[in-house]
């Protein structure tokens, strides 16, 4: 069952977000298996992130790559919110 995971990390500036993305790209994890959608949004000094994932297993696998990168950059991801998807309509 697909789910939404929402992060409201402490101290996630757009600069730190961009650093995380660059390191994920370098690790070959910028487009991880099972992530259906990703969006970063909000004020440049306090970005939030929402993803849609196909399974918990794929999310957990990605977290093993993501969390050390975030720790290295100095971003506390906080406690994510998990929400079951009722319906998903893909755009064209």
C-alpha cells in the first residue's frame, strides 16, 4: 500500500537541501526504487519535504543512504509523518 511521508526538518535551508540532493546523486540514490513522487517546498530557510512511496521496505532502504548524508550536513529530519494513500492519480 502506497503512503505519503512528510518531513518538517529542523534547519533545512534550500542550500542544505541542494547539498543533500548532490550527495544523493553522487551515491546513485537520487531516484530511488519505489519513490513515486518527491517535492520540497516552503520558505528557503525552512523547507519541508513530502514523498509518496510504494512500500515501507523501499522507503527504509533509501533511509539507509539518506540519513547519514543528512547527519553529515547537519540536518535533523525530525519525526516523519506517515499517511496511507487512499487514491493516487498519475499525471501525463
